């Protein structure tokens, strides 16, 4: 039976490859940037909003604004054009106009024509909240620049602007006294807003005059969350280290105190439209738990018990009986407020990020992973090949299927040479390492997934067939925040996280994995360590030559050196010093946030003659591997170069980094061939298709693009 199933899968795949190219879901090609031929994934969810008649749902995402049919979950439209990721969205009361906010701009959309009516500019930061008043004539917006602005919807003219602090010396002294605003909530109809501060103080301000109308004291701790009830009479405050409270806005007195603190970081607060139920999403310390609280009795009515990842957005329909959530697992779901039960999945594919990529050697499949989840697409149709109903993240009818690995972070993905298996190397965080029944501690795993098994009625594309424990300690990598300037000019803080580092040899039989104090070479078939190499510390990148005989490793903040290792003996063959800084100067520059020229990415050309290294200062260096001689220095990136990949024929080099653009280079001359733009976040990995005609890119914005690089190939 198994042989017959494999034959059936083979013939189905062969038949698919003979079909003309065409994507089964049209939305995969909606609103693509120049040079892209498909988009896998829809972008991380930032906001949700229901149309007044509740037939449509708008999702603000890293891609743009997705419009869904609430009944069927069908994609209706994708609105693109913002300079960056879309934040808040809001419908007019007649449902004909949609407002969307991003960095420094607000768009007004005609939903019938799907065109931009007006562009509103004035904010100098991220637009945080948007609302079109009931008359559909006035728009109110708040921003990270500390301003509240009123706009005329018809003309796009700015009517008035108010700052969190008044102008003049008084406002300056008030800003020093109060400190940073840590939480805010706006009441559109009554035109006032609440601001929270680090010392626990809450101030209510009139939006028309920006004067303080009331000051609420009584908390001890950082104000982390605020929300105002729909009728404008009640305020909820969540404080780090203190219990959540309800306040009477008219008197400033405490009405109720919740029985516990919710440690708000990463959470959310939302009233149902009738104000009778408060929806509380706990932060990290509460594992993103969602609870429905009765406001009158301050007791829990129900809770969502299913783990769906971090809640990124909420909206409540007018009937107050249901809740719509958007979460980091990429789904938009509808819940019963009374019971906490899931009613349906409205949409899927809105992954928070992708960090790893792998093409199958036959080019028919593309795997993308992030955190503990792997997704696979058919590269010709954009659809899943089979439905995997038993997998936790699988969604029936979606364009992808998911594999949830019950372990730590994914470090690397690779298909077997015959495209029948997918391998993933995964690491535990040190506190998350587990102990096997024999007492052996597991610090990571290599998992093997079987491709193309199953029967015709209940087919499974992927089946977990083996798990090999990795018992040597795997390093957790760096967890720091760096400020980067994107290609569109916007400055953002990027969390530089790496749960570890792994790289496969081209034959898939061996992989290298960075430990805390050593560099291990593992046998992929047995899970045993073959060699342990001396690790100078701070390794940031690894690369094998195509024959697997040499491994290159690049040091981090403690070094500016690339080392070459013999994978048979474990001996260091040679090294390259990438900069002239001493280790002390190198470390000093890193301490003060200056570019250190440390290598963040490595890649060998297919013939092993050229090594490319990318650094934190945005420069790429090409080295002759045999002589260690520098061939070229490639300039074009403005910040961290995090991904490098040569085309299969070795003629083209692709590079990407923190600013969200991809540069294509001619490998033998160092000439820039072209630039690909479209991502709104840090591009974490690049992969060429086996025929070299397609480049895939994975980013923290939750998108995977397939780029047509044919036009850059010399005839």
C-alpha cells in the first residue's frame, strides 16, 4: 500500500509539473511589488475592523489592507500603497470609505473602486488610532509623535491639531514632570483621551483644548494599558505590578478592583459594544490567555482555552455575543463570548514572520519556517498539495498547511536530495530543554518529515517519521534590539534574535550547529556528534563548501575573523581577518552601538572558489577561498546584511538585510545587477530555485516573495 501511495504521489506531482504555470488563488498575485511573481503569506496582522453592516472584515497587515467576506472567509480585495506596514483601520458609518494609517500618513479609500481618495499627511510618527465620527465627515487620529489631529474627510484638510502637552514653557515643564506617555485611549464621540505614565498616574484631557480635566492617582507602577467604555463613562487601567481597576470617569473614583494583576505586556483590553463585558488578553506572563469578564460582578464569564499564539488584534461585533481575534499563528478566528468556544476560522495565512527557507531539489515545493512552525507551498500553483487535518495549525481550505513542532525554535530547514523528506534542526532554550525517560537531557532535535505519504481519502503530505535528540548544548544566540533605517527612510527598532545557528552540508548527511562553547558537527542520520571544533565565541554565520569538506565560520562581537575548518579532522585550515580593528576596539565599538564590521552572513559559490561575507555595516566582501585574497567590496546596503545566496550556476549573488531590500550582484565582477523592493521588515533568508530563475525571500513581516530574476540573467 505504501508503494502504491508513493507512486500515486509521484504521478500527481509529475502531472502538476506538466501543467502551465498558474496560481490557484488569485490573491497570491494581488498588489505585487515590481519583479515579484507571487506572494506566499499575507503579512502579520496589526489591526481588525468590521464594516458597519458586519459583512466585511478589514485586516491591517504588513502587506496592506485585506478585505474578507465575514460569512465565507473569501478574500475580497487587497489595498496596497502605504509606505510601510498598515496599522489601524476604520470604516465610515455608511461603509463606503475606509481609513488606514501607517508611518506619517493616512489613506482614505473608496471601497467601491478600491482607489485612494485622499492622502492625509501631518503626523511625524506611527499612526496609533483612527476613527471616523458618526457623521462620516470628520476623522480623528492619534500618533506616536504625541499629537491628536482632526481631519475633514471630504477635502482631506487638517482641521486642528493638539499635542499631548500644550505649547510653551508650561508644556515643556509638564513633559519633564510627567515623563513618557506609556498608554493611551481615545473616546471619539466625547472627544477626550486618557494618558498613562510610568509613575502610575492617569490624566484625562480634553481633545479640543488639550487641558487636563482630571488626574487619577492610586496606582503604584507603570501604566501599561488603558481603555474607555463605549459610553465614555468608565475607564479600565492595567498596571504592571498592581491590580487592574475600573474607574468612574466623571468623579475619578475607583469603582472596582480586579482580583489579580494581568501583567499587561503584550496583552490587550477591549469592551464589548454594550460595555457589559471586558475582554482581557494577558501578556507573556499569562501565556496570552484571553478571558471574558463581567464588568458588574468583576468575575470571569468564560475564557479561550485553546493556544493560538499571541493575540495581535481584537474587534467585537455589535451583537456583543462574539469576538474576532487575529493572532500570531496567522489566523483570524470568531469566538463565542459566552463560552469561549471557537465558532469558525475566518482567514489564515497571516504569519507573524518567516525566518527560514528551503526549495525542494525538484523545485516543486518551497518550505518556510519561523519559531516552531513550518509551511509548504506548491511553487507552481501556490496551493498545498494535500490537506493535513490532524496537524494543529492546519486550516481546511487554506492555501497552506502547517507543521507544529513540539520543541524549540527552528534553526534550519532542508529537503532530502530526492525531495521525499524535509529535515528541520530545532533548538531548546536552556530552560526549555527536556529530559528523556533514561535521564538524558535533550538540547535540541533533528526531525525528519516524510513527503507524499497517505491514502487518497485522507491524504497527508507530511508525516513525522523520526526524531533524533541532540544532547550537546546548543547556544541561544543573541537577543538585542538595534535601530535600523529602512529603504523607505523609516527608522525602526529591530529585535535581533537568534535561538541558535545550524547549517547543512549539501549532501544532507552532516550539519554544523553552534553550541555555547563549541561548534559541533553532527551526523544527520544518527544524531551523533562527529566532531567538536574549538569555538572562539560569538559565531554569527556558517557555510559549507558544496563538497562538504570545508566549513567556514564567522565570529561575532569578540572577533573580526572568518575561520576555515577541515570537516574530516576538525582542524582549522586558515582564517581571514575582515577588518583591521583589534579585538578591544572591536568590542568597544560594539558597546557604543557603532558598526563593527562583524560578519553576519556567509555563502560559498557552488564551485567553492569564492566566499561572500556580509557585515553589520552593510558591506559585502568577496574573497578568493584558496588564497584568502579580497576580490571586491560591494556597497549598497545601509545596515546589517543578514542573508547571502549564490545562484546555482554561481553567476549571481543575492543579498538582503535589515532595511528590507534585496540586491543582486554579478559574482565575477561585483557589478550590481538590480534591486528588489517589497518587504516591510528584516529579510532573514534568501533561496534560489534549483533552475536559478526564481529567488525566494523570507522576512519578519510574515511574507515570502517569489522573484523573477530571469531579467537579470545575461543571455
